[in-house]
C-alpha cells in the first residue's frame, strides 16, 4: 500500500520544523530519498485532502506527479495534529453545554413519570421536584449523574445491545 503512517508523520514533522515557512530543500531531499514518487505523491495528496498540509503535489493525466516545494507547509490542522495536547484546535473546539434549571426539572419529571413507580409515589416525587430550588435541582442532577457513571460498564453493554438490535 502506498499510504504509510510513519512516512506521513516524517513529512509533517519536517514541515512543522520549518513552520510557518516551507520545508527546506535539504529536508525535502531526505524525504524523497526514502520512497518512490508514487508513494510520496500518494501520501502528500492524502495529507492535503485531510487538511494537514498545503497542496504540494499535482498528478498529471499520465499518472505522474509534479511536486511543489513551495507547497510543503503544515496547515494549522497539521500543527495541531502533531501537538501532544491537540493544539489550539482542541482548546477552541471545546463545547460547553448549558442546561436551564427548568429544563433539568422537566427531564427529571419526565423520567419519574415514565418509571414503573406507583402513581401515588410518582405524584409525590414530581411535587417534591417542583419545590426544589435551581441549586437543589442542579445538586440532585449531579448526584444522579454520579450514580449513572458508576454503572457505566453496564450502560456500554446496553448501548451495544441496542445498536446490534436496531441497526443491523
């Protein structure tokens, strides 16, 4: 197979050493001495298609590659890919989810009403839930989340069973 993960890593590392500039001719020669043009071209196209580096190669109608040393530069995604912590992409890609207190209460109420609990007990629980402050609802939700996480292995098995039964 022409695609080679180790070689791709060497390409990106050579480009990252020159960042924000372009790869040096010396580094280029070291890379091109390691593989044939077909393997080099395929890996450069692959990295470009994944947005990890700029376009450094074109393929002619005859199937031969022409390389552009001026395109041998990592993109920000390439730099982030090499970063141990995921780079700025990981920091900027964090998603914060805020759930309004009333929404939490509605979710909890729905779960109570859907449960197998006797109707009188359901009514008592729902009334108690409606009487909670936003902070108390948040505290209860965190406690429920903790309990749910304690059963995570069972939940993972349940997810697997569900997917197997419903998405064959």
